[in-house]
């Protein structure tokens, strides 16, 4: 969080459709081919859902 506050790290929750590397920079694009971010280094995480896993079967068990 300190790096985010200092502007050294940017955290985004977006859907990246494509990435193009050119002249040492990486351009991330969305489904409309709009540039989301242009940078030299990226870290992507996929598949995150902000919900309880197994909710359908776990809720009745908890109750």
C-alpha cells in the first residue's frame, strides 16, 4: 500500500483482452481496444471472485 501511495505501484481491477509489447513498453487493452495502461512491467492475477466459494452447498451446512 505504501508503493501505491507513493505512485510506484498501480492496482487496477479491469478485464485485459490483449497486450502488445513494443519498444520495451507493454500496452494493455480492453475489449474496445482502448489502452488501459502502458507500462514496462505488469503482474496479472486472474479468476478472482469476491464471493464465498462453495456457497450453494456450504450455506445449508452452516445453518
